[in-house]
């Protein structure tokens, strides 16, 4: 247990000393980013939107199934092979 505590304290000290370096990595000069960064962000947004369409269709299907009137049970016939 003491070893785990030492590891956690060490990681906390490391994270506290590294954080200020990340804050100044950009230099503060350019704030808009490059064209490649904007293309990457647009592609990420496209992926998110593309995943929302099937999720919405699945959600609508679940809602329809929950509020469907009457019980409809699927009948399955199994043939035995002899």
C-alpha cells in the first residue's frame, strides 16, 4: 500500500511540474491554427455527425418498439434434421 501511495505522490508531483510547460508551448503568437488543423477538426466533426445518424435511427426504433400497441411475438419454427 505504501508503494502505491509513493507512486501516486510521484505522479502528482510530476504532473504539477509539467503542466506549466504545456501552457506556454504555443508561444502565444498564433491563435488561429493551420489549414491542416482545421481540416483535421472538420474530419472529426464529420465522423461524429456520421455516427449520430445511425444512433438516431436506432433510438427511434427502440422508442417505437417500447410504445407499440399489442403484443406481437415472432414465431420460430425449428425443423429437426434426422
